[in-house]
């Protein structure tokens, strides 16, 4: 099966609104990426400049109707926020779609010590860096979403050695792994998506914290 990619280049405020609007209309949610490589620090959750919001949906018999619905939803959003541009659509082949976004996924610093590093990229690190080596695959959670960045900063501020932490809707496991590397003795990461559970477990093992991060296919209840 082939896929259709929908993408928009917007500012930080617009990115949140577009992500919310697209979330239920695309497969596995959306990804917010930096249009250009950059870093975010403790007083700057997102780097200045444009952000790319991307999502994918199947190129099947429902694709045309879904494309019209996406254009309609974003059109309503444009009426409230004029800086929302027209969405761009392009076909992505099955063999390429899971890899298509990787060229836009760069190492990013968050807070004072956290460094998110794509698993396939080598990057110079400092002695105090808390490195999160991530491969989100088809799961949500690259660390570039504004809410994720704020939660990572909160982890840096509040997680102390010996704490127990819960990560509900864990996606790729980025927050759970951060909490473990910041000293939490046990982290429960749960998600209702089986792909996310598998990816989070793989990332926990990749980061050497699988002994302290329990990943479950479950909801908050």
C-alpha cells in the first residue's frame, strides 16, 4: 500500500493548532519537526523559525475523501489563524514512507542537559549530557513536539533519584526513558497502541534502561 503525506510549514503556535486538527485524520498521529536544524534550551522550548507538521494516511479508496476533509478542517483553522498555509500533499511509497521523515529529524537539546539523538546519527556529546537515543519508527514521539519538550523540561526539574514515574500515552517512550535516565527507580509506560508499545520497549533497551522501565499495552484505567 502507498501512503499520502500531508505537510505544512507553520510557526510554533500554528504547529500546535494544526497538530490537534490533523491528529484524528491521519495514521498514528502527527510529527512536528524543525524546518532547519537547531536547539532548544531551558528558556526556549522551541527554536525560532518555521516548524513542519507532517502526517500520513493510506492511499486507498478513502484517500480522496480524507484529503478533502483535511483541506476543509485546515480551511476552518485558516479563518481563525491566517498564517496557516494551504497543506501540501504527496504520494509516498510503502518502502519509503516510514523513512521519509528521518531526513528532517535532527539532534536537539532541551533544557540544561537533555540531548535527543536519532539512533542513526552520531553526535558529539558533553560529560553532563543526558542522551536519549531514539528511533520512533511508526510511533509518536520524536521530542520535537512542544508539549513533549515542556514535559521533558518538567522531568529535568522535578524527577529525583528513587522516584516512581508514570508515562501515560508513552508513544516512543521518550519521556519514560528521560525519567529513568534522570534517576527514577521505576517508570511505568503505557500506551493503547501496540506499535508504540513495541517501539518504546526497543528504545528502552537501546538506552539501557529496560530494567527500570516497564512498558505495557494498556490505558490509564
